[in-house]
C-alpha cells in the first residue's frame, strides 16, 4: 500500500513539474522583409592581392556585411556578416529589436528567388536570453529577403 501511495505521489509530482515547466515557456514570432542595396546597407570587402575573381563573393576571404530594417516590425533590424571561407559562405546574423536580439549562424543561403535557408537560433539578449528555435530566410529576388523567426524562451 505504501508503494502505491509513493507511486501516486511520484506521478503527481511529475505531472505538476511538467505542467509548470510547460507554462514557463513563451513563444515569439518575428516576421518581415529586408531590402538590401549595395553601398547603402550592404557592403563587401574583397582581398586586394591581385587574384582574379568572377564576382566579389566568389573570392575566398571576402566578407559581406548587411543591416536593414525588418518591414512590419518598427525598430527591428536584420543584420549580419557573410564570410567566404573557400569551402562555404558562412553567415553569422541576428535580428535586433531594440535591446533584444536573437542570434543564428550557418551556411549562407542563396539569393535566387524562391530559395530558402533555415538556421538554428543560438541564443539571444534581453527577453530572448536562452532562446531556441529557428530563423528562415527566403529570397524574394532583387536582394529582398523574407525573414521569419520562431522563438521559444523557457525560464530555467
């Protein structure tokens, strides 16, 4: 009888813990488009060692920086750095809304209309400390990107 009571108590504690932890999580979605224009909010640095290149980002060692307002989200900016490492073009990026930001990185996506890449969120600041989730960047063409961040933050 005591073992049944202990089992019931353990089950009740497990259910309560599950309920509490599920209710301490918050979900956020940030969605909008960002338009990039060379020389205004998109810049490239290419090594100047005389090696011929077919395009700025085709050159190993080149770096591209970008930052543009995220439409539909006043005060939010989509910004980051793409580095051509030779093996891949590596992106480190963030969506920053005031003092709050989520950070993500991975192999940079394509710019062809309709192409899309999903990145894992690595963390964040402000209300997004400890954030998990994904950010999807989809090319709309013409250096215009639709960005959707699905963010989950759980109190620990």
